[in-house]
């Protein structure tokens, strides 16, 4: 059975903590299995960037780990998912520490989705190299797992060195790491290192081919493909209502384990309108 989640509509419901709490608790009461949070640290100003496409400094994005800590306190059962944390623009040990803390405080409800991002502005602001982000992310995933597994570690990588140091407290488990993207290098990272994949595309022949590539990489690495999850995102603004059930069924046929519903960019007026759309879509998918 595909587990349904909801994308936190942070760009459209404002910054009032009471409203955020209302959304999260309602999603949990609706029976959704998880909430997904998008990640951006800074937004680009458009005055000096004519023709800029994508989000800007006008778009609100809450800091991911602080937000998830808050959501952990106001909910009790929903899984908390980053979809995705832009890993290479961050210090790996700090990500390990923050993720471990959220997982502990939520009683094991964190799923860490990671990706490399597309925005060089953020990398520049955060002092990280945009051009090496893919290769560094593979090493980061390995280091995250080491830091979560052992009180003290020694790690010598191309970009990271840890000598006789570790986290305290440690998480009570190995936090699942899912990877987003469709480039061949990403598919390899999913197959070799990840616990799951965020495809961000429709359930078509190309999607099936990408899944097959992930399985090939996993098998070459000696891993069981049956343990790899897949989470599709149903962007309602990009999928007419009459096509939504088919979108969900198509991904289920391809082996998706999770499906997340995104209610942003529909022109919804407030948090209750977002919740009403989530409820309607859940019922539509259940009946379809």
C-alpha cells in the first residue's frame, strides 16, 4: 500500500506558529503518514539578476531542522521528511548532529531526504563549492552513517577528516537517507548508498527505465533492491483533477512506496483551503 504524505505549504500559509501547528495537526488527524518539508537557506534577489527563474528572496522558507523540531513537538505519529535537504551546501557533521537531535526528539520519525540542489547563489552565500556538490554528497552520506553508528570515528575522505571524534547523543537507529534527482550519478548514489529515491517526474516509461538503472547499481553493490523505497510527488498545480488518480496508480504500478501531495501554486487563500484540498485529494485517490 502506498503511504500518503503532504508537502508543507510554507510559501503560502505565512509564518504564524499557531497556523503551522494547525496545519500539522490537521494533516495528522486526516491520517496522512508523513509531512515533507522543502529546503532553501537564502533566496536570490532579482534586482541584480534579470530573468531569474525559480524562488526568490520573496519566498519564505523555514530552516528545516528547526521547523522539524517544532513539528516533532506538536505532532505524535507523522513521519518528518526533508524533501530534499541540500546536503553539499552544509557542514556534514552539523547535519549529522541536527538530524540525530530531530530523530531523538521525535522518537524516530525523521526521514532525511537529500539532494545537491540547482542554485549557485546559496552555495556562494554558504561558502561551499557548487561544482563539486555531487561527488561530495556521496562522501557526505557515508560520513553521516558513520557518525550515527559509532560514538567515536576515524574518517579520511577527499573532503572530510574526522579523527577520534563523534556525536553525543547518538540517534537510536540509522536514520534513513533518501536521495532526490534523476541524473545518472544520482541514480548510482541511490542504488549504492540510499534507502530510497525521490523521482520528481510522472510515472512513464522513462521513470521505469530510471528505476531499472537504480536496481542495476544496487545489485552491483550487493544490495537488495526490495529494500529501496520510492516517493513520487503529486504536484496538484501541474496535474488536472481528472488525471490525479491515474498519476497515483501509475506510480503504484511502478513500485512506489510513498506519494506526497503538494497543494502549493493553486492560488489557495489560507491554511484551511490547503487542508481542504489535501482532504479532497486524499478522498479522490482512495476512491480511484
